[in-house]
C-alpha cells in the first residue's frame, strides 16, 4: 500500500479521472492502490474546490467538470 501526501493523492485522482468518463470512489482507490477512506476525503476536498463534480445516476460517481474535460 503506497503512502502519498494529500497533494500527491489529489494529483493522482485528477490524473485518473482524466482517463475515464466517470468513476466511483472505490474504482479510484483500487486504481491508485490506496484505501477508499483516503480517496473519500480527497474527493470531498476536490469537489469543494470545484476541481471535480459529483454525478448522481442512481448511485454517486465523480467526474471532471466539462470545462476541464474540453481543455
């Protein structure tokens, strides 16, 4: 299990989300190799900062905002 700083995790989450349309926190955690609870905290911080968005499609996903995807 890798140890990352908060900033490193944020960068890895954003990098991963750049490769998919949407993802669940569990998918992100598995892809990065960290605990889901660590991703939950980072995703919440990124969403509060407007760097990612939550999608509610029967269950919750996260995605990059449209303006980030299209740049």
